[in-house]
């Protein structure tokens, strides 16, 4: 595996959530800087040595609502 992709969304109660695609990894944080650290730590805990992806990709998802 060369990379693991996370879908990052703003949490309704504040902060951010990150969920990996194709892996059972989820984390959350109050700031983007903290989220990056948490994602890296979660990936390091999830994969065995030698099976670690080379890259982590964060895909930011933002919903906008326009009132009519």
C-alpha cells in the first residue's frame, strides 16, 4: 500500500473528524494541526511495521448550504 486516504469533515459540535477509506481508522480533533498529528498516530498504531503506507492523504469535505 502506498497511501491511505482520509475523508476530513468539520464536526457538528466543533473540530474535525477523519475517517480512512478502506481501513477501520477514525480520529477527531479540535484543530487541523491536532488532527494531522492524530491521523499520523492512528495510522502508525493500525499498521504493522513493514506494512505502513508511504503517504497519508487528507481529503477535505465541506458542505455549504445556500438559503433560498
